[in-house]
C-alpha cells in the first residue's frame, strides 16, 4: 500500500514539474548553464558535460527521496 502512495505522489510531482516547464520555461533557464558545466563547440563537433547541474539534480533528488521515506 505504501508503494502505491509513493508512486501517486511522484506522479503528481512530475505533473507539477511538467506544467512548470511548459508554462514557465524561464524559471529553469539557468539549469544547464551553471559554472562547472563544460561546453566545447567547434566546427562539426559539440561536447556538453553538465557536471554541476548533474550534481545539483542528484542532491535535490536525494533530499526529496529522504523526505519521502520519512
């Protein structure tokens, strides 16, 4: 039963995040352009490594999951 509640809660969070991204995209325009995100662009070559953004996302998801477990 608890797993069902967690899945419903995660679904609602994803719907809310999707609506935010759809109707207010400028709120998250900074994501992916943080210091520490590596971007190399040359003719015929593009490399993008979002290191800082990935670390921030991992931290936020870890905190969210820790709160859900309690």
